[in-house]
C-alpha cells in the first residue's frame, strides 16, 4: 500500500528541482530517502530516485533522477509523492498513523459497542474522530483528546470513548433504541 507524503507545488530554479508541500509529520525523512513513488494518484505511480533533498520552512526541495531542467520539473506540478509500508517511520508511544485508526471499533467505558471510526479530520485546533454509529449510521465527531478518548488499542483494534452521549443531538438520543447512544 502507498501513502501520500507530499505534493509537488512548483519548479524551483532552472536545474529541475521541485518544491514539495510536505504532507507528513516527518519532513526530515525526505533528506534520507533515496526512492519514492511519483504519480497523479496511487494507480499511476512510478518509482523515482531522489538525487538531492533539503527541507526549508516546511517545504521539501528535491532533485529527481531524469528531471534535469525547469521544463521537465514544470510537468510534475500537482503530482503526488508516495511512500510504501516498509518505508514508513515507526510510531512510538501513543502515536499512530491515521490509516491504522480507520476501521477501529469504538466502545464506551462500559464496553458497549458504539460504532466504527471512519475518518480522522485534521483541523487547526486538533484532530477529530468521525465515528459512524451502529444501527442508525449517524456520524458523530469527537475531539481526539484524552478528555474524550480513554484508550486506543491498535492490537485489539478498538477505541474506548467517554462522554459520547453529549456529542449526539437530542433527536438522535430520542430515536436511538440503544441506551448507550
């Protein structure tokens, strides 16, 4: 599986260097990578060798094999850069990749099943989990902070949330046959 880690936004200079909008929490890894995948989407990727890389003010600047002038680099604008599973930076502690969280079962503190985590919204104030409830398939948004998320267990493929009911509107609570919703 491939994961987007950047998008080429423009050419940089005359020698084929590209400016990359970094879409990873680990921009420094661009400097140590020797190979990435390049394409308009995941289905059209090709492997590409990185000749040089530098990171400056939140952007990566790459010189790619076979891209030796501005004309060639201009053609790559809006292309995405991907990495594969084996090249992802290992997560430590309480960190996880979004793709590892999507699909986790969601439970309340008493162990009752509430739904499935279907998306993680990355907002300026912090991440928000989108949970699709069982039964009525309502989408509920919960801040991904300790006050609301008691446990995230990737091995058991579950998340335990507290204070779930306050995120449901009054109509959803009245319609729900399940006391836990």
